[in-house]
């Protein structure tokens, strides 16, 4: 089964989980940036969706570590931003493959799934 690793605030994660399950994707959640890195290496998910503000290790640092590790560098990473151009630029500079802005658009999430989860 296709697998997506989420590192998002609870309210945001609930919306993503609903949409991902509609797309027949298994969802695994990480509660902080360090757990995200550990789970990414263990599970090698098809896609990682995270937000910038994560406890323990922030999202941008997590992206840099993921993209500089041969084991996880090819996993696509999508960042959820708060409609601020600088955040999108920072996420892209860190190595994310795509970003979503709030308010979330379910069709855009489904498009991301189709593009990155095979």
C-alpha cells in the first residue's frame, strides 16, 4: 500500500488523513521533527508532508537532513506554508519538492498525491 508520513499539527493532520484515506493511502504520523526523520528512515514512505513549525527539530532542518541522507534523499517532501511568499521560498531552498498553502484546497492535495505517490 502507498504510504504517506505526516508531521503536522493535529487539526491539520485530521484534514489530511481524511483526504489521504479517500485516496487509499496509508497514513503514518510523526509528532515532531526527530520522529519524522526516524520514521522516514525506517518506513521509507512514498511521500512526506510536514509543516515548518515542528517541535524538537523544525521542518526546514528536517528537510535538509532528509535531502542530504542517501537513504531518504529521493522521498518527495511537501511543506504546508501559511500563505507567505518567504516561507515558500525558504521551503524550496531547503529542498522541498512542492508546497501547499493555507487555506488548504482538497483538490490540490489530491493532485500532489497523484504526482508523488505512485
